[in-house]
C-alpha cells in the first residue's frame, strides 16, 4: 500500500508543528511529514529469488493512535515489527521515528521505540524480577538516580510486587509475559510495538496491559499491535489493517 | 515525561549493570566457584608431581619448573575467559536476550564489550587464587617485591587479549558458531604461548609464530614479575608489545564487531541462532 492510500492521514504540517511544540528540542520532528512511526516503501525478502515478505509497504502512525495489524501466520507481521523496531533492516525503504532512521541515530531511535517480541523469550532465567527490571532500566539509559524509583513504579504498575524477588525460571508463563510487558513500558517509550502481547495473559494481566497502552496514547505516543486475528479488547483500535502478500489492506 | 539519557555517567552505569547481571547469574549457581577451585587444585597437584618426576632442561630445580607452570595454568584460565564471549553471546541468542541488548539505547556493541568485564575480572581472581593455592599447598615461592606490579601488567595483558574474544563474537554474530573455533585456538595458544613448557623447546618456525600474538609476551612478563623467571625480550619490550596489541586490536575488533552486527541486521539474521 502506498502512503497515498493511508486512511485520513493527519495533516502533515500540523503534525510537525503541534508535536514539535510539546516535545523536548532533541526529539522534535526534523521534517514536516515526520510521524511517531513511519514505514516508507519497505520491502524485505529473505532470499533473492523469493517473493518479498513485505512489498513497498507504507505505514504512518499518527500521534495518539492505536493501530492493529493482523494477517495469517507467516504473513510478515513480525518482520514488519522487527524492521519498525530497528532490529533488522529492510532491503529497500526505511523505518523512521520522527523522521529519524535507526541507522542515523540508534541511541535516539531505541530510546523512543520499545518492542515486545512474540513468545516468552528475552528474560534471564536466573535473575529475579527486580534485578531484571533494574538491568533493563540501566541499559535503557535511565538516569542512575532514577533507576530505583522507575523500577518500583513499574513493579506497582504491573502488579509484580509479590513476584519482585522471585527468579524468572520459577514463574508461570503468564507471569513472565507480564514481566516482559513491564520491561517494554518501563522506559516510557513514545512508540510501542507489540507482537501478540496477550499470549498467556489472564484477564488481570490484559487489563494492566491496556492501562499501559492508554497511558502511552494519552501522552500522544503510538501503539502498533500485531496478532493473527482481531482481538476483543476493552479498547477500540483507531485503524485496523491486514498484512496480505506483503501489503497492508484495510482490515 | 521522563526521558532516558545517553551521557557518560549513565553509560558507565549500564556497563556496570551488565557486569552485575553476570555476577548475579554466576552466584545463582552455587557450586560453580568451588568446582573451578577444585579444578585448579587438581591441575596444581598434577604438575607438582610432574615437576618432581622428570628433570626439565633449562630449569634449575623442580620447584622452578613448578613456578613456571603455575603461572601458565593461571593464564589458561584467563585465556578461557577471553574466549568465553562467543559462547556467552550464543547463550544470549538462544535465550532471546540478545534482542533486548540490540533494542536498548545502550546498544549491542557496548553490551558485548561490557559482557567481557565479568569473565575477565573473574579470571583475574581465579588466577590469583591458583597462585595462592600454589603457595599454600605446594610451597610455591613468589617474588613478593614485584608481585604488585603484576596487577597492572595483567590488566594490560587482558586488554591485549580482549580483542580475540570480540573477534570470535563477531564471527558468532555472522555464522552463529564460534565456540568450536575457540577450543582450537586455546589449544594452539597453550602450545605456542609457552604455558606448560618453554617456547624455546619448539621448532624454530613455531617460535616465530609465538612472537606474533600477545599471549607469549604476557605470560613471560607475569612469570618474571611473579616467580622471577628470566625474560628474553626484556620486561619493558614485552609490555610495549602488549600495549601495541591493545592499542591496535581493541578499536579494530570493536569495528569488526559493529560491522558484523550491521551485516546481521541487513541480512535479517541478527537474532537467529
């Protein structure tokens, strides 16, 4: 899909002006068509002679928007999220956060974007919940004097107090998922990418996740939620897309 | 809104956080330290009796060969630590935690460099405990007047060794294997580095090869400072050689690692294992 067919894109000049005024100077949009997250003409294929998993894909998320992208297994949702997160690079096109690509300024890019990969990996089995969060806070470059407060706030926000001193390999799958979600939101990102975030979560965990999503949207951040089928949430998505043959079509 | 920063102090804390993480994981396996100390005791016992069993040319007494080999045993531990980085990276890849490092503002290259801190510090402590056990259990005579100088010399040696671990980490990023190669390299370096016997016993062309890497010089300097062994090239020359290795190879290996990560990101294979 091209950017021209995006549904009701925000007036680009307004996006730049309004958000620029509300953000610190170092993260102000550079260009008038900058978005909290934009995928521009992204193509990715795994082998040269194979058809691309993503084909000239365009997606621009407006500030404060909550977007769902679905599609069958293997459609390319995870690849799209990995590119958006700056984890891998597309063959063609680019991912931008406020007009800045990951390769141009990786520290800034990774400061603004947070990604929850699908599955239950990405945790240190032998560390406790608190140690895990402390570690993540520090490599997220949280100011040293703020780390303890940020960690304790996150523990409370995701109802992890009872688990705080428990090692990860002694936790259930749902508890681990709650910790992974807590780590995703700990650095207070502006752009949140969620790959099948409801996996193993109970009702309470899902409610905590949605509360965190609302907080991101309330501060004009964006959330991109990917899952194979449409989720039944207590929140409505601002836009729904399906990834089909490497392109986004309205869902 | 709270905003993370990227100043030097915050980066320094992130470095230490990686080391603290590795320490926490290490301490969670309670028998690991005991097991490694026992391994040192067994090695010391073996070489203590070997030193008494055979007459080794070039050594004044069995004790002087024992002193020679104890420093070599200590260096083997250091070498294993330097080359443990690729295996640690593989564990991160398999556990999916390397994704987190890549996605953090601290970044994968700095994280991998920070991951070398704990193994190197640990190898330093293990080397010191091996020497201590040699003294306590087998009467090893240390050259106490120069022992303090071995600490900065060891630090310089570790800096010269570190790039080898980083280069193998880069290889692991690209081909997802590295530990098989490290086993071969450690075995080879144990021979050409003169850890168990003097390099002068080796064929001439191998002696030349021994001069082309920092492990031989580092072991010679530490032997000189710890047990008073003579050093052919002079302590100053060996230290300069280590400094040159460190000055050239640390930035070069960091660059290679960064390129390897970028290569993996372009191919999309960076988090495969």
